[in-house]
C-alpha cells in the first residue's frame, strides 16, 4: 500500500526529520493521517533502514498523551519529543490517527476497524525504504487496544509490543462491559470524543449543541435511543454507542479481532510482549487474562508489571484518599524512567542488543500495605507498599478461599443451606448471594529485590 499524494513538507532538525500528515491508504481506500519521524544528519534524513516504533491513537497523533509524563513533571511530554528520544537512539517512529479521528478519513466506529487498519499500516511500513522490517508497538489504553487488535491478524513486521493498561482479552467481560453489564464510561467517552470529531470541528452549530448538553440530566433519563441522547449531534458516534449498548449477549458482535484477544491468542505472533496495568485500573482482569492466555503456549517472552494507582497513572503516589508512598511511582522504582525502560525493551527485541532484559523478573507487582494507617499532610490514609518480584501468577502458595455474602450483609466463609434465608436478615425472603472468590497467601517469604530497593 502506498501513501496517497505528496506529504506535507518535512519539518527538519539537525538530527530528526518529521514527515507530517502522510496519508496511508487502507484496503478500502480510506486514508489515515500518519506522522513519521526519521533519524537525520545536518537536517537531512538518513537512508536507514531502521527498526520502527509505532503508536496508533484516536486522541490525536500530534497531541500530548497523558501517559508520557515523568515522575515529578508538571505536564506530559509532547509526542514529538517522545519520538525524538527514540529517533536519536536509531529508530524511526510512526504515530497514526485512527480511522475517522483528527486528520484521518473514514467513519469512526470505536474499536472495530483497528485490526484491519493496523495490519494494513504494518504492511505499508515494512514496504518503506526506511524500515528494516521490524516494528515494535506501544501505547496506553486505546493505544493498547489498537495493538492487540492488529496482533490478532499477525501482521507483517510485528516484532514486539508494550500493552499498557488495555488490549481487551474479552470486551464483553472487561472494558466495554463488565461481566456483561454495559460500562457507562463508554457513554461519557462517546460524548466527550464527539466534541473532537470532524463534524464538531467543522460545524459550529454541532459544537455548540454538544457543549450545551447536560450530561448529568441525560443519565437520569436512560436508556438512550436514536436522536434521544446527548451524542445525537454526531450520528456516527451515537450509532456505534447504541450498537454496543444493545449487544447484550456474547455473540458474533464481540467475537472479533480488537474485542476478543482470547479468541486469537494462537494467531498472535510468537513475539515478546510486555503487559502493564495497575490495581485500581479497569483492565486488571484483561491484563492477567492476557498473561495467562498469551503465555499458555510457552513460546512467547512475557513480562507483566502491575502498579498501585489508577488507569495509566504510573507516576502517582496515591489513588483517591489512599497514599502508597514514594515507592509506588514507576520512575526510580521499576526503572530509571519510563522512556529509558521502553528504549531498553526495544533495543533488545528490535535491535538484538544483549542488554540482559531476559533476566528481568517475569512479574513485578506493587504489594500494598505496611503503612502507618494514619493520615498524611494531605489527609490521605498512609497505606504504603513495596514492589515484589515473582515468576508465577497466581503467586506461589496462594490459598483460594470462598466467601459468602449473606442477606443481612454479613460476609462469611460459612455456606448457607440451599435456599436458606439468614435468621437476622432484615429483607425477608432474600437469599444469600453466591460465593465471592478471594485469595490469601499462606505464610510465605517474599524476597526484596537484589539490591535492597525496588527493581
């Protein structure tokens, strides 16, 4: 596949040349806006070829990603600066707007075009003279979903991935729905992102209509329907949202690349994959499901990192009203910084540098607890915690326990008789709930990292 038409004139620096808005044609003729960053010397692009680092995003290929923030920094790095970090290490970097978003053509239907579009983009990249045939992917959240989607089709050139807080194992169970129940964050996402849609950017009436909606009021008059939602101003966003909302059974709508990685584990190339999330993220289940499913064959190199905080907030010392302390952030604990950590990953798997990465712990988990239990100066409960290392999940010597929620709200390991009602149940006729599975470790020694600090 070839880029359609000439690219906008490159923006050059002494050691980085940028090709802005190269329009890459997909199999159906839709063109996707793509920025390419290449190593240069004296302002002239070097011939290469180079290994390629790629991120596909719906959030604007030239916009800042909130994930690109270092510990203690006030705001995230610009994507151009992130790209320059890798370019100066000898990589070409590709950022692309997803279909129907920002500079890309086509209709935006959330998640469902990313497998084919990702495959076609990889095929285009490996055909370019500046690519050496090896592509590593990265990205947070939706940019992790785009990676899992393209990997499901085993595209040419894909050599390693960093799936950060996303990459649906099963979107019906986690991500779009939770255990089959629709996640209302999908509704707010559609409304908020519709305000960035080409329709809203081109038509001030559409933009004003969206801005005037009272989202809180709309949540009091559910369910929504066609023309009766705050997203009605941009029909393509309303349509995909309602389609997903109404797909209430686990049928063909869900068993497709991009939504159901567990159905395509065997199709994913046998490449190294880093899986990341955090305990208060929505994608904990997805991350551990993918770790088990992708690792079942024993053919892939897998690492998993599970932090303490909220979705993608890898540098935070707290979540809500709980403080984990200075051991929690990624930078300075898991790695020197997030940029260098990824560079080391790509150096090993895209450049074959013998940097010892294979000896890294298979899993690094933030173990919460051990704090004083008092409140800190910001009023947060000091819960504390530390990073631990292990080679297995669940942790060795894990004791699986069944607990039962009784009708009076009591939590107990005692199973009620079938159909029984708790004696002190204030809600006459209510039955005890099914068991809840929890885990507890038997007495087990967990070694600190080799140097006595976090890895």
